[in-house]
């Protein structure tokens, strides 16, 4: 997927023009075909052909990934279905080390001859590139797991739910929004199933089944007299769940100025609220720029965590592997080595976790055969660790990889990608109301909006979906035209309170982009509502002509 | 098998259509060989070669559409994919916006395929990178770069007699050169259909020069400044105007081109009269496919002419509803400029800021097309016609529409690549007054 497209999907100021052209990783297939499975023994045989062919040409290490990537996207607007797309992408990627250098090749022709030729091409590329090496690849040791499997613990496979049921849900959501006064609504249901098979010369044969779902909508309200318009996007989170995410339960609702959601989402209820709030935004007070104490909801804070903690602790960025595109990182190795780099206030504890059930990044094993786990990244405000893969582990003095390797498709080479990175809840009992009560002059921000951060992750600017002014501990009405600008270290040191575990929720990115060629990945970020003091807020209103 | 000739594609598509029992049937096929090489820390990191083919069959019964695909091309598989698309069409809800497939079209031959690019080998890629690495070694800099080439074909045929075929090649190269102490960073990028135009060493030298000169940057106060945007920096701002050219979005009142009372800016002056932007599939410097993915011919289209919005893009449904010509979105855009080089623009600037690259561009307000992002990899203060010193990077909040109303001067257009979308453009460097920087960044 091109960067441009997920920018629009994420921000979605413009919807209708972009969405019919959503590029898909893969090709359209029928519904029934998406439920077929490729037999594990067939995959093992093909994988062995690749492993043996590479070894015969001189590879000292080889891994083979056979992937079947299924997407089902349902796209509607107002009273009609714009598109229903089922796609499949099936093929094999072969990665080798030969003469100390990496090589990679991929094919969608799944016969022995094609697999052998692809393995040979990967070895030829590795050998060609080895003359440009400064040092040979050093892989952290990894014991073979033998033949194992892992399946995401979902309750309902979204691909098995009849299309009609899913279409009816979206159209009822649209109907509720239109009856609630919206001028336009675009609603979407994105469903992904990765059926991944990994085999390596270490002796691993790993079969995994991963599911993700993202129901979302974008509502527009127009004041035709002035020509002004406002939007309100869904407060759902993309999740590593099945269709059960859309079966609302009272225990997953947090009631307040607007209803917020935990592990289940009430799309209909949120659309009704969004229709009313988009109209309210038209007449909301434009923010007075200045310093404010911010209360950030997890539906918003996930993106700030993603950009200001997740990306700068990627070890490949720290080392310079992303210097030409995504950038490097201000969290250089000397800061980690010092063991006293003050990333944030001492109440800030941030951890990496690829095992959290329901999260987008959950898996049994990563894409180079390493078992997934959990570790601290920021502890008591100090930088204590990064995110690493097998050929980087030695840099951190580790004897094994942290399991952060991922490829978005069989045709993409795997590289270091962010695990779920989350802010630990506060240890003391504290609710959202408790946080708001303590604020004299502040803004309560809900939902993610515009986002931008520099290439070393110092300076950022974030917007949201809903902004409420806080005056003397109470909500004093809606604001608009709000964005805050800060510096990562300054921001996390201004963290003055985090709600307790009962408020902990996941947000996440369905289309996080990195690498050249660009690859997307999905990752969750959990947090409870948190307070940040004295943050610089700007007014984003402008006039054309 | 990934690349079919025109005759092979015609025969295959004709055979597939012969299986159809639907009211209408359309078949698209494309295939490509892609190669890439990536390097960082002065050594190759990853590289690869990928071959793939996709075949898509769309069948329609009335306003019900079904789509299916397959990548096996034997007769039984081809018939199976047609049947499957028909079954899906019967199950699909009626789409009131479905428009019958296009009839035969005339497409002049394209100039998008260059044999030299199609013949790139892993060795050629590695040689180009070796040249780039040598520049880094000679200048004691740390390089990171990416070279990516594509050789592909696309063809389509439908039951109404339309047949289209095209082959295209492209190569994009970008490189970042950083100083050993991490205090300086420079960037350069180029994209071509013809790999023989790519001089990896020359491109790397530009990045190296910027990297060396950008070290020890000074902080100056954020605020409104005259800027000179190099084409790579201008591209990531201007393409947001191009993405917003959709007529329906504007007609519905939810675009920067919307006006009160359901009106739009079509036919009205939007930006400075020196701004002219158009697309031309046969432009020798930036050729593109002569047809869009739904078979509509791409023609030379003027989007903004002397500051006036001349055309918007239309889906076939929206064009039919509005009774206008259905102009598809362009694959690339060209902006006219002047004759001055970047160096001459700098020479004629009393006070200003030279911007090499802009980064992490996001829409802040779709109503005004307000964008935010940051400068990166070579930002310099200009005084009395010379570059005085490197400056620390800024965050900006600016609308490209407002920016093009604050135009001072345009330079000579050159082909560049958007770092945000990988799209190729032909754009001039541009001098803009009152460009709004809102905060400083410590990033290098």
C-alpha cells in the first residue's frame, strides 16, 4: 500500500475520492475461497525445496516464508455499498545468507522448479552484494522449534460471517448517522487474515494464523451557508480480534462526556454520538493558543506513544538503517548505555509486548522464527531497552533476538518492526474524572487526528477528534482548531498522572509504514488516560482567499 | 511469464472473455519484475527481486458486479475464475452507482518503456550502489540509500470491445549522506523511466555536499520567512492539491475547492497567475500510461492554468450525473516554471531559507488544506544571494493554496520524486514569501 493511501485512511479529511481506489495487497478472490486452507504438509514440502536449493548454491542460512494473506474490505457510504473486496496474496519469500550477505527473492509460482530458481536468485543476489559489505551478517543463535503452530485466540472468524450481516451492520450505522444529522458518512470494515508458514535451516517449521479487524467511519457535517465543514471519525480501535469485537457489551463501555470503548465496540452508538458531535464542532469555540494541561484519552494517546516512543526505540533506526527514509533516532546507544537517560517522569513505564491477547502485534513467533515475548523499554522514566531482531541482538549484548522481525507479505523481505508498545497504567487508584478534577486550565482530547513528527522523533504535532476545555476541574464546553506541539523528552517529563488499570485500553495503527520498499504493519498501543502539564497548543484555523 | 507481449495478452484476454455468460465482462492483467537494493551504514543491507502476475475478472449482471482473480493461466483455471466472478456478481447487492464498462477506445502508443531499464541486473544495481558508497568513503560520510526498478506490463479487455496494453519501466534512486558526528545530513533523489539517465554518483555528490555543509546548524526563531523550496520539497506539498482535485468531493462541500451554497472553485482563480499545472502522458521527461485502470484514455489535461482551476477529476458515475466529461486522475503532474537554476534563484534572494526536503506531511485542516511537517536534510539561511550558514530544522504549518498565492518566483523544472508517495513529478524550484514555520526541531 502506498503511503499516500494510508495517510488518507488514517487522517481521512478526504474520503470519497480516495477510497474507491484503495490499493490492495493482493488480488480479489471469492468469499468461499478465503475459507480454504493450504495444507501444512504441502507447505513443508515446498519450504524444504527452497531450503535445499539455497543450501546447494552455498547459502549458510536460509529461511522460507510461505504466506497466504487474505483481506476483506467492505466499503459503504450513506445508503449504499461502494465496494466489497476479497483479496488473496499467496506466494513464497526466500531469504538467505551467502558470503556473509543477505539476499532475498520471492515468487508466486508455487511449483518446485520456480521455488528452486527463486532460492538460487536469492543466493546470487547475496553473493553479488557481498562485495559491498563492511562486515558479515551476525545472526543471534536461534534453536529450531521443530513443527509448531500458533493461532490467534479469536472467538469468531470475521471471514465466516455472512457478507450480508456485515453490510447490514454498516448500512444501519450509516442510517443512524444520517438520521442524527450527518451530511455524509463513509463506513468501512477491514478484515485481515495472515496464514503464515515459516521454515528455516535452524530446524523450525512454524504455522501461524493471525486475524485483525478494523471497523471505522468518517462523518462530515456541512454548514452550507458558510461553506464550513467539520468531521468526526470513529473512536474504534483496530484490533487483533475476530468479529466478536463488534458485539457490544456493557462492561466494555466507559461512560463520560462521550462513550469510550475497551475490548468490544458499539459502532451504532458511536455513529449516533459522532453525528451530533460533528454538528456541535461547527459552532464550538476556536481555541485560544497557549500552554494547557492536557488530559489525553487512550483513543488519542496511542498515536503519541507510537510516534514518540515506539519509533525512536526501534534499533534499526538508532543504528542508521532507516536514515534515508523514516529517519534515525534521538535515543542513541550512549543514552541507553548511560542507564540514566531521563526519557520521562518517573511515573512513566513503557513496555514492549508481542503476546497481549487482542492486540494487533500479537503472534506466537516473529518472521524469523523467534518466540514472542514482553520486556521493558522505559522504566521509571529511564531508557532501558530497544526493539531488536536477530542480526542486531549482538549490538545490545543479547544472546537472543527480541522477536521484532516482520514482513507485510511473502513478497517483502522481513525487517525490524515495532512490537506493541504500551504505557503502564498508574499504580494508584485514579479515574478519568479524578484526573480532570485536578486541572485548572486544560483540554481533554479524545480520538486521533492529524499527526506529524521529525525524523529523529524530537518535535511532534498532534490533533484529535474531540476537544473539551477544562476550567477549574470541570469540562466547560467543546473546542475546535486544536493541535499541540511538543518535544518528546519534554512531553514525557510533563506527565503528571496516569489513570489506573481499570481505564487501560488499546489503540493502534492498521497501516503503519516503514522501510524501502514501503511495508505496512499493524501495531497496538495500550494506555490509561494520562495528564501532561503545560503543553503548547496552537490554533489551526486559516482562511483561503 | 510475468511479462506478456501485446499479442500474447490479446490472445489470453480474448480466450478468457469467451467463457463469459454475464451481461458484461472485463478482464485486467498485469505482471512485473521488480528489483531493489538498499544500503545503510556504508554497506548493503537488504535487496531483492520479485516477479508476479495478477489476473482479475469482473462480471456484471445489470448493476450487480462480481470480481475474482487467479494466477494460474491454464484453460481450466481461466474458466473457473470467470465462473467465480459470475457467482459473486449474482450474490452482490445492486450498486446504484455502477456504470456499464467502456466501449473501444483509441490509445496512441506510449513512450513509457525503456529496454535498458528492463534489462537491469543485480550487478547493475550493485555497481550503482558501489559508486555511491565510494563518494561516502571519499568524503568520510555515512551513506544510506535505495535504488528500485520496475519492468511491468498491464492489459485489459472487455465484452464491449475495449482492448488496452502498455509496458512501462521506472527507476527511483534516493540517498542520504550524514556526517560521522551526526550533526550534518544531506539528501538527493531522482527518478527516471530510463536508467541510463541515472547518475548515482552525481546524485550522491549533491547529498554529500549538503551533508557536509549542513553540519553545525544555528537556531533561528520560527516565524514567517521567504523560502526556496527545491522540487523534492515542493512535491510533497503540491501533491496534496492534486489529491484534492476530485469533483464529487468539491461538489459535496467537503474540500478546499468547495464554496458556500454548493459551489466550487472550478473555473476560478485559486492561486498566483504564474502557476500552471498539467498532466501529459507523452511528455518526454515524464511519460505515463495512455490509459487509466478502468480503460479511460489519459489525455493532456490542464489542471491549473495561469492560477485558474481548469479541470477536476471525475469518476464515470459522477461525470454522468453531472453531464460532464469523465476525466481520470493523472498518474503524474508537470508544473511550468521559469528558466533560472536553483543557484540563480538563491543568487537573487536577499534574505531567505533554502529547503532541500520536507518530511512527515500531514493534513491538519481539509477545509483550508493546512499541512504540517518539517524541514530535513539540508536547511540553509540565505543572505544577499549566498548561503550564509546551515540552520536547525523547523516544523511548518502552511497550506499549499496559500503558499501558491505567496509566490515570488519559479525556477527551471526538473524531474523529482515525492518522498511521501514515491510518485514522480516535473516541478520547478520555487521561491515563496511568508512561509509559516511554527517551531524548532532538534532533529538532524
